[in-house]
C-alpha cells in the first residue's frame, strides 16, 4: 500500500487514512491557502507498526522520497549545518483527541545547524530558543522524561536573572538552557540527545505511533467511544516560526463563537511565540481583534481565509495559525466543537446564509443536544462562586446541602431537605444515597465510573472526577482550591451539563426550549426559533410516529403538547398505588367466590375514571393500556416488617394482619421478575383482567357518549406463547362486544420466546409493542435492579459493551430478536402495528434502530418526546 501522501494529494474526505489534521491540511493546501508544505504518513502505517512492533516495509523509502521532494521545494536540507530545513512531527487521528497524542517541533536542530539557523535568520536568540524547545518536547514526548524537569530549569533561569517573562531571556540564556536540557536527557536516558536530524525524525514518528496505546489515550477513547484500532496518522510539516521577534506570533481562532454560534472574530494571539505557548498560558494572550493593530495586513488576510473556510466547510471551523515576520501561515483547521445551543443556532444561520439546506441542518444537531437544552439551568447571570470543575457526567442543575455518606443523605432527604451526595467515588452501597440526593458529586472517576453510570441511568444530576477536591468522608468535609472548606450542611450547586461546582445556592431557571414546547414561552428568542424550525422539518421528514408512556391525564396532556401522537404505554398498576393499596390488599386476601368479586367491583369504577381522564387528554389519538403487569406481592407490606409487627402484637395481632402475613408468605417468590406476573396473573386470578377490560370499555363508551373519539388499545404483558394470549383475548373481545366498544387487542413482546414465536403470536395480536426493558433483562439474563450498580462500570471498562444495554438497544442480541419478531409477525399479519415502549424508545441510537427495522412508532417518557421526534427525523434523512 501507499503509506505517504503529500499535502497536494489528500483531501478532507480521507480522514480514515490521513487523520483529521492531515486531511484538512491537504484540503487547505488544495484551496490555495498558505499552508507550509509537508506530507502525511497514514494511519494504516501506524496500525502495521503497532501490530508488528516495527516500521512497515517500504515506509522508510517512501518517507525519504517525500522528504527529498520537500527539501527540493524548500531549497534547504533537513538539519543542514549552513541553512537547515526544520520540520514538525505531528500526530493526528481520525477523531480529535485533545492533548492525547503529541507533537514535536523544530526537528533538525543540533549543535551545528543551530548556528546556521541563527545566521540565516539573523537572530541568535530565536535559534537557541528553538533548539531548547526541540530538546524539551523531544525529551518529554519521545524520551518520556518528566516535563516538569525542563520547566523547572526555565523557571530557574528566569529567577537567577531576576526576570518574570521568557521574553526577557536572551540568546546566551537559551544557549545555557540547551546545555542544561542536554544534561537532563543524559541523566534520565543514559544517552546523549540524538543530534542526527533523520534519527530525530524517525524516533519522533515512532513515538507518535506508540502514543496511540498510551494509557491516557486508551482511557480517553473509551470515554468518548472511539474505536481502539484506528491508529493515528503522522504529519511532517516544514516549520514556520512565530518566535522570530515581535512581528511574529501564533494564535488560534474560531469562525464564530462556539459558545453561542454568534458570528464575529473569536480567538487569541500571542506575539513572539511558538506552537503550544498560546494554550499553555506562559504569557497572557491578547484577543484576536488586537492583531489588527499589530499587523493589519495579516489580520485582514486571516479574516478573509476564515470566511473562505466557513463557506467551504459550510460550518464553524477552528483554526491554528502562525505569523512569521509578517507572513501568515495556516497550520490547522477543523470543523469545531460547539455547545448544544450553538449547534442549533449555527445550523439555522447556515440555512439562512444559503450554505446548507434544512435536511443538512437537521442532521447537524442531535437528540442529546436537544435534551441538554431542555434541562433547567443555573442562572449564569447570578453572582457565582465557582469552586471546582469536574466531568459533566449526567446533566441537570442540582442544589442542596453537602452530605458525605449515603445514610446521612437518606436521613436528611427523609426530613425533606435537598442534599448533594459528595463522595470520593461511589460504590453499590451508595445507591440509597444517590436516590435520596438531588445530585451526586465525586472527586474520582470518569464518565464510566460507578457514579456516572448509575446517575445517568436514574436521570440524576452528576459531576464526577472533580479532582481539585480533597474529599474526607470521615471528617464530613472537603477542601478545594484556594483552601475552600465545605462542611456537611453547606449548600452546593452542581451543574451536570458543564461539570461546574458552585458554593451556595445558584438560582435555577426553566429552559426556554421547554417553555416553547409547553407553549408558554415567548417566541422570538433566536435559540427557540432555531429549535422550532429544525423540529418542524424533522417532523416533516420522519416516518416513525412518536408516542409517550403516561399513566395519568397530566402527563398525557404534557406529552401531547410536546408532540406525542398517542400513548404507547399506560401502566395500569400505577393506578393501584396510594390509598388504593387497601383495595388491592382486599383483592389479594379475598377468597374465591363472592369476596373476590366484591373486591374487583370496588376497583372497577376507580380504573374507569382513570381511563376516562386519559382518553380525554389523548382524544382522537391511540391510547395503549397495558393490563396489570407486576407480581401482586409488590402491593403488600414488607415481609420482615409485617412479621415483626405480628410477633410483637402477639395474641393481640389483628386478624387482618395475620391474614396479610399469610398472603405475603404465600406470594413470596425467589425471582419475582420471572414469577407470577403479567398474563400469568390474568390467567391465575379470573376476573382481574376482565375487570380492567370492562373499565376500559365503559370509559370508552362514556367518552363516546360525551362526544369524544376514544381510541383505546388493550395490551397484554409478558406473553411467551400464543395460547396464553388466546384465552385472554377471547374474553376481552366478548366484554368489548357486550359494551359495543371497539378496541384493538395486542401484546407486548418482552420475553425471548415471544420474539422467537412471533409468527404464531401474531395470529392473536393486532399489534406488538416491544418491551425492551424486560426483553433486555431476559435476553442477557441481567436482573435490571441489581446488575447496573453491581458490575456495569466494570463491564464498560472491560469493553464488554460500550454503553449499558438498558440505555441503548443491544443491536446484535436484543435487536436481533426484535428483527425476527418484526419479520415473522408481518409474515403472519401484514398490517400488524409495531412499536416499542421500553426506556429505549427515547434513546437516540435506539430510535435509529427502530427506524431501520421498520417499526411504526416509538414510545418514551413525555420529556423525551421531542428528542425522539428529532432523532426519528434524522434517521429518515
Ligand atoms: P495539537 O493536535 O495538540 O494541536 P499540533 O500538531 O497542532 O498539536 O501542534 C501543536 C502546536 O504546534 C500547534 O499550535 C501548531 O500550530 C504548532 N505547529 C505545528 N506544526 C508547526 C509548524 N510546522 N510550524 C509552526 N508551528 C507548528
Ligand atoms: Mg493543533
Ligand atoms: Mg415488561
């Protein structure tokens, strides 16, 4: 294969091969922009290198040929004593991995060529500064020497000279530093700094290749879900110098504000500086606008180039540039990262500029970004006392008193206090505390740590890995930067969307985007307008309908405002809680005949009025009502608590308590999730399902009489065999016919056997709804309530899955079962309606999967409805 591409040979679409940096350097070169010449060694060469432990055959020859061409073009030879060509060796993978892979500048300098460089430039200081930078970067990244040793040496040089800024160091000082640096290299590697330019270059290339497997690169990739086997490309670029005096400098820029999307001039510039100096903060940079006063010609050229790049990439770009004695050079560009709000604004601005169409705009924003815009936010206009920044593990804005143990969190929460659970890291034992708290803050661990995984699963605000904080659980306090001490009870505010931690109570504001969906907000805000336009277009594009999971009229009404086209799952058992528990107990305690009938009769009117409310809120739209699903003992008191109560009361124990205790014991199951629930209950307790169906029928009849258009659908849970369904369906149809009401009867597909026998089940079902929570649980054999806290973070670390299968559909396992059920269900009953009602219905990846396998709708929690609408639109593009 061809391992090396000149910048004139590549283009922006070759990112797989050339990495993002190389592909974009080639693109800019071909646009005629001022890019220093150079070439790219492919990621394929890196993969070979990592597999074989050596440079692949033929690579050296190709590199030599390209270097020779570069030398000819530049009229200089690499590291030549009289007039040296210098190059940078820069890593650049397909996905940008900030700070992970390393770069070495000024390759080609040694004791001789440093003299030649000084003479040619007429600047000794510059030459020695460049040389010491080479040894410093090479020492750190290629030779693995602790970078602080070099930094300390510079500090020492400044101190002994009595100056603060590196600008006050002179040629002789840098020359001395070169000697010191060489000493550090000798001491830490046992060999001299390599003076041969070609050796320098080869070692740097190999170091970039190897850095792909450095521990922090591996951790970063895992967090960002970047595949581990891509490898990185390496760019060899002729050096241009921003450290050649005050007419030179280096900077970074954005074509628009990545925070808001606003057009304008955004960036930083630093005179007489090289490469990383801008971001390393060695001196204060100036805002990019100031370049106009420093070098107006370069400034104007830069703005012109930025416009060219935006028009060419049709998106926000970020840029690295250097000015060498008044001549502008472009060193990097890429489509820049941005906040969620900026993503929506920029997408619609580009539509207005005629650069992209609305399809493209929809594809450029994500459901996750929309979800971020829907969380309540801290009022950043408030007076903020920021004390730390960790990782934005689970979004939201949480305020509460700091507590340092889960017991304490629970205690205070039970008293009605809002608390933030602060831990070094959490363990499965902290689950109670996490549930009780408004938010979770940890000082250790990344986005796949226990705290992060569990918090995201619960939708709880979480900031993790705030490493500046020293958490002392024993003493119930933490210390932060600048000696801040926070004790138990002190109020904290944490922002799970940004990772910021504030002292005190920061006021929370409702999201303007939610107000827009609710219809209560004011239009006119640019962000809201952008969301409106993109959502409208996505709605026009999508094939999937979006329904909501809702059990009460309020949720149903909100879901409808958010754009839901019906209810995909009403969990009737949620209607049995609260003061109705008593009635359910009566039912369970009842004997067979009259007593049971009376208990059911007492429940029926309550169920009916629930359904009337729901059908009214969703008038004209389908409402899928699932008959009771969970095991009955969930409605009974706890076994231990009740045993103790009865034992303590002794002979005085009430007959009811005694009977209850008996029932609890009788209904006790080792594995309730796999026990007597769903359709099994309906078959074992005659009259239970019938009562629910009657309530639905009567509710529908009442709504019709009132002039409404009820569209109830009856859904039977936990079916594994068509025979289970048939009996229940026949009885339901009889009841509906008696009431003169029409309603479709269908089933959930949530047991693997149901998916595998879907062809038979479809004989008796007008619709399928995939219950992917149970289907995932039963397919993996994972107890959902236990495994996430117990070992999922370990599984994520081990790469067994990249994301919890309860969050995003496991396509190859659970997804395969779904595909089988879709195909076989449709074969039996071509018009069968297919939907999904598990948590996955609101997960972006899962929505795309549902689109791909041809479902008719997804159903999710009301709050996720807009996210599902957007993703369904994106899936259809
Ligand atoms: P990163 O990926 O960390 O941004 P880069 O490869 O872009 O690393 O290089 C680090 C810094 O060095 C950047 O500021 C870049 O502009 C600068 N740089 C890289 N190559 C050259 C070069 N040939 N001449 C001048 N500066 C360079
Ligand atoms: Mg860069
Ligand atoms: Mg289920």
